[in-house]
């Protein structure tokens, strides 16, 4: 049986942290946004962004997961921080390479209504107010994304891309984060049981408070 690998194609603030925690509680080794201390052998990948590692594997060997054999799931794969803007969930050739090299790969789209995603982005550090408009992002060139309408169009555009690229495939699942049946739907799709489901990484601070995941320093 092919090894299960789980790749979430959702955007930041679309339930990625909750999904990562749920999969970890189910026994999977999860990389979420960045590899943290103690997660990789000898801390060889400590503090590296998941997106950077995926691209290094893709361009170095053709296999985006070449350096990440110890991980089963990747729940937030983009980063927009410290001058980096890396968005593998928009890159069909890279995602196709994961499928090519890993027959057990399954892709998930964690989806929230675009308005809710953008509202959360606007309240999460400077993600929506500064980073997205000022970094070059797939589908959102520098100078765009300065209004909530533009950001909502971008979020919906990403959803449409993912549905066009993966929607008819058996190894793809889209779920709504507010669906009370989400844990069962995800568990059935992956062939595992999710013993925990909740809300993680909520917006508890204002846009100017605190150090947060992905904060641009």
C-alpha cells in the first residue's frame, strides 16, 4: 500500500492550524508553515519554511518531498514573511510532481467563505493590510489586494483554480471549515480517525499586537 501523504492547498487563515493539530492528534507527523525544533532528525530542517523545502526538492531532484520523508502531512505550505513570498498551492507543476513521485498523496482544500478569510487576514498581524498588497503573490501582483474586495476576488480565484485542477480526482477533497461533519469527512477520505477537532490559532489580538505565525519582521 502506498504511503499516505497529505497536502493542504488552503490559504492562510482558512483553518490550516486546526487541520494540522487534528492530523497530529491522529498520529501523523505534520509540518505546518515552518519546521520547528525537534521535528526533523538532528534538527537539520529547523526553522526552515515548508514552502522553501518543497521548492528546493522540486528543483533539486524533481520531487518536492525529497527532503521531507519524515513528514506525513503538510497543512500550511505558503509563507509570506521576511522578504519571502512562496505559494506552492498555486503551482500546478510542483503539485503534479508530488503526485508523480508519491502515489499515496492526497490533496485537501480547507475552505472558508472568502469574506471570512479576508476578515481574518485583515486582523492577523499585518498579513492583509501590508504583506499581501506589498509582496508579489501569485494572482495578486504588488499594488493589488489593497481592498477587501480585491482580496476576496483573489481568495475565490484560488478556490476556482484548485477545483479546476483537482476537483474531479479521487485523491482530492474540499471541505468547509464550518461543517460540523468535517472531522468525519476528512477522516473517511484519509482512511484514519480524527480524535480531536476544534479551533486553533484564532484571532485574539489586534492587527498590531503580538508575535504571530508568519509575522513580517
